[in-house]
C-alpha cells in the first residue's frame, strides 16, 4: 500500500467526470433492476387479479 509518485488512473480523471460516471452506472443499475422486476410485478398482479 505504498504511495506512488505517478498519478493513478483515478486521479487523472476530473471529479466531475468521476461523479458523472458514478451517476451513469447507478442510473443504469437502477433501470436494470426496474426492468428486471417489472415483468415479475406484472405477473404477480395478474395472478392476484
């Protein structure tokens, strides 16, 4: 866990780009979960109805 003089890949990116990437990944994960659960929820509602 030694410190390096060369900049790492994470520190080369600007904080705004890093934040935008995190938002993009989180939103993609959110939509993936929503689209994955939607058929299950619709099927459950259809079974109950």
